[in-house]
C-alpha cells in the first residue's frame, strides 16, 4: 500500500515512475514502461514515454521505431484486456525485434491499456526470469489492473498535453446537434433543413466548434469531437 500512496502523492513524473518500479519488483517484475498516446493528432501523435528499461534498449527500441510493429502496442490499440506475453510466443513475426529483446533478456511480460478522454495509455511490465504461472496470473491480475489505473491517473495529472486541455472543451446543445449531423456526412445545407435553421447559422456553429477544438476544417473537428466524446 505504501507504493500506491507514494504514486498518488508524487510531485513529479520521476517520483511516480520510481514508486511504480518498486511496486513492480514486489510483484516479480524487473522493468516498467508507460506510453501515452493522445487522441489527436492522428498522423503524428505526440507520444509520452517513460521507462525503467535499460537505456541502451530504449535507444534501440525508439531508433528502430519498433513501437510501430510491436505486437504488445498493437494489442492495446484495440483492446483494454490485459495481455500476458512471451518473447517467443508473441514476437515470432518480428525476428529483429525478438533478437534485440533477447539480448536484453526481455523474455516475459504483462501489459494493460487504459482509455479515457485524454487518450490511450499502456503500462507494460517485464522480466528475464520465468513466465507467469497460472497461480500468479490469477493472484496478480486484479492488482495489476488496479495498479495500472492508479499509475496512469497519477501520471496524467503531471503530464501537460493538448489532449488534457481539450477535455475542458464544452459544446452547446446546438453545436452538438450540428456536429452529430456533420459526422453523418450531411452538408451545411442539409443540416439547415433538418434543424430548421439557416445555412449561415449552421456554418456559424461549425466555426465556433472549430475554434474551440483548435482545428481548421469540419473533418478535423468531427474526428476530434468524436475522440473526445463530445458528440
């Protein structure tokens, strides 16, 4: 419990990661990593990465851009279910990555994703020793899932990103109506007929939404509004 208290009371990202590393070791893991991907921008998201993995491994992982092909990362893009992975079992299709992992004895691990208004986050724990036993999985999985949420909440309070600021955006009821029909592919003229307002008024609301979301067109506004669960 003292590790959880340390995470929740931490005043810096470094303190959060240090407490998380100690807690991970109590559960039998050597390393912990955290990746946060904001909902927007989509093409080139600004990733936040914190890790206690060996620095040499981090340089290889980022330099080779393994995060684009990492099966663990691909898993958390589509699922919030925990993933228990092994280097031999989950990385067979990427021999270069598997070979580099073997050099650092990154053999077994567990990861968990969380999603909220700010984006998607992933925490991954790994170790060189033994794979997780069924008893260990049954005993530790609830704790690890809870730990991930506490860890993620603490870091998001300390990491300043555009996505976090965006969660403070509020749309009026009329702006929501306009954006919902826009997301269905309706034109301004069609929306004006549906809502019984002028096309000029529709465009007025669209422009207000684009300003609030800091985007330049209705497509980007629609994508961002959906990502932030505003519509």
